[in-house]
C-alpha cells in the first residue's frame, strides 16, 4: 500500500467524483463490520484505499476513511504503532476536510490506541473530542463507544469515573436497543466493581450480563461472565458456588477457544491454591500454562508461572518454586521491555507525524518558523533517547547507560589524574522479601530505594540499576575516603527509613562495596573490584560498607 505524504494533500481531491461514490459504501460497510469480522473490514477498506489512491488526483477523504478502518484493525491486533501511524495520517486529512463523522471515528481510534500505550492524558483528550463531535452529530452509537473507551482510559486511576462513563455508555446503548454492546458494557461494569473490591455490587450486573449473553448467543461474554461470578463468590467465601461457576465456564471454554480456556484454567488453579489444595491447583495451572504458551501470550504465561511458584512453595517443593519464580521474573521483565520498546516506537510515530506536518507548514511559512521547529524536534529526540536509557521499574538509569558513561568517566579520570569512585550496593536478603511479602512489595522496595538514593546523592553522581536488586553509583571527583563516608550516610539513611509505610513488618538494609583504584586496566575492572568489596560486606555480616 503506497503511503500518502502530508505534502501531497494540497494536490488531492476533497470531493469524490461520481465514479468513486462506491468508496464511501465500502468504507461504511468496513466500519460496520470492524467488531464482528475484522478480516472483512481489512479487505473492504483496502479496496477503498486502492480506488482512492489510484484516482488522479488522489481522493483524500476516501484515503482517510480507509486509514481509520485499517488503523482500527491494527489496534485490534495489538499493532499499536501501526494503528497510531494510520490514525494520525487520517486525522491530518480529516481535520482539513469536511467529514466530521469520520473525524469523530478517528478520534475514537486514536483515543483507544493511546490509552493502551499508557498515554492516558492524550487518549482522554481525543476521546472528549470524539464525544463532543458525536453529540453534535447526534451519533449516539459513536458517543457510547467514546464513553466506553473513556472508562477504560480511567481504569486503574479513578474507578468512580470509569463507572460513571460506563453508565453513560449503557444508557445510550439501551436507548439504541443495542443489546450486544449492552452486554459488553454490563460485563465491564461488573469487572470494574470486582477490581474495586465491591463484589456484592458487581453481582447483579454479572447476572444480567449472563442472562443477555445466553439470549444473544455471545459465548465469549458468557464464559468470561461465569468467571467473574466465580470470582465474586470466591471473594464472599462461597467456595462451592465459586467452583460451580468456574467449572461451568471451563466446560464452555473448552469448546470455544484456547484463550478463554487458559484464563478459566488459571482461575481454577488459583481457586484450589486459595483452598489449600496445591495438588489440584497444579493440575489446572500446568494446563493453563501449556495453552498460554501455545498462544505466546506473555502476560498470561508469566501469570501462570507466578501462580505455579506459589503453589510449589505451598507444596514445599522449593526447587520447583524457584524455577517458576525465575521464569515469572524473566518473562515479566521481557514483557515490560517489550512494552517500553513499543512506547518508544509509538513516540517515533508521533514524532514522524509531527515532522511531516511541520514540513508542510514550513513550506507555507518559509523560514520564519524554522528555528522553533528545530528546537522542538531536538526536544522530542532527547525524550526518545532518555526513555531508552532509563530502567522501566525505578526510572533511574539502566545498565546500558551506566557502562557507556562509566567507561568515559574512568578514561577521563585516568588521563587527567582526577579521582573517581565506583559504588556497588545490594539489598540484603531481597529474595526473602519477595518470598515473604510478594513480588509487588519487592518492586515497591526497589522503587522507594531508588528514590531515596536519588534524593541523597549529588547532581554530579550517576545512579543506575545494575540488575535485580543491585544498584551502581558513579561518583566523579570523589576519593575513596570521601566515597566511603558518603556510602555510610546512604547505608544509615536506608536503615532508618520507614519501610513500614510499604508493609508493617518490613525492614530493609543494604550492603555496599566501594572502589576507586584508577591503576586498573579499565572501568570494568574497577566495577569488578567494587563487586568483590560488596561480596566482602555480605560475607562479613551485611549492612556495612567495605572498600
């Protein structure tokens, strides 16, 4: 598919010649089929795109409508950078045209995509625009879709707002008589209430959803709702009723789709784990993991490994527990890395789109705006670069940044005979923290420690997460005795910190190794020396500084 550039917009036709009226019919059919048959949606909008692009001059509105549909399909298939690219191109065309219905739809795609990428502020802005346009056009279906996406964008931030927007969508869908979308929205409300801890409030919504799903033959909604009802009863300590719902869900999921089956199997595994029946839990969790691995769904895979780790721990099979914990940790880290890389790619899409728009604008405004655009471009490049050098969990620098700058600083210090100290520190008994309090508490400890160290260090010092619970500090212009004094202050600061704010039974100490020898061959050798001193601190009692 040939890409249309922004500079070509002025040469495109704004209105369709009589021979291209079929383009609107194809795109409208594609939009209507986007939820029920995305393959049909892709085919129809692809045909419409080719017709519009091959016309002389190219038909801009037809191209934009096709891109909206193709962007939505890419969003459904989790290709968020491609969805964003197509939607942004369509937005530029439509905002310079007259078709406000499709402009409202592209705001929908942009809002949903940016929400999934974690760019919630931008997502909410687009969704408000969509809802406002839909109200002006009296397009209640698209307005309801906007409220639904707005509710999703607020999940995890403000449950009350999510529920408010879901109810707005529900009212519109009932007015339209759209029973299928009503069932989906009722399901979402029930799920939101469960996540909020209001299981009893969720029950009537879940039961109503189940009734609608059975009437309308919505198998995937019925299976998911049975799972929700299992969770509701489990939260209310009604184990027998919960098991009945889970088993009913599994019986249907087995006949429906491996994804649904994997989800319900894990629910059953977690159910038996909570009932202190690890043998039964293992049976279901192993099957859930097998299906999740078949579909290569990282989040479900590492969630299964985490549950298996807890189950083997309860069975006193600590070797197996450790094996699954390691798999969980590695896969979760890989998923976070992949998510971070996708955010970087999406930033690059936004960046490229802005560049294209600015190029077109610079042609109209000549050189008067050139300097301002260059400065903004440099800022965007710095943001992308900065994101690639940060640890996603703690937001301090990552190992890549540390090693690059460590080599430079070491070589400079050696050349100009200036002091440089390297510090390697490690959280004492961190595995025990994870095993006792859970990995979510462990993550909070690492975040709090990084923040505590950052606020205590000088602006010239470089703090980086080296791996796991290890951090490295580079201290330029700092001799060994001064570095030891600074590290002793850090050690006391960590020891006296109120870790009970994270968990009442939590206390944390750190062990520190310090090296400042510039006669060594290279920076890696200095870091190895700091590591040896850290090992000495660990070996001789922990919670100390060795240099």
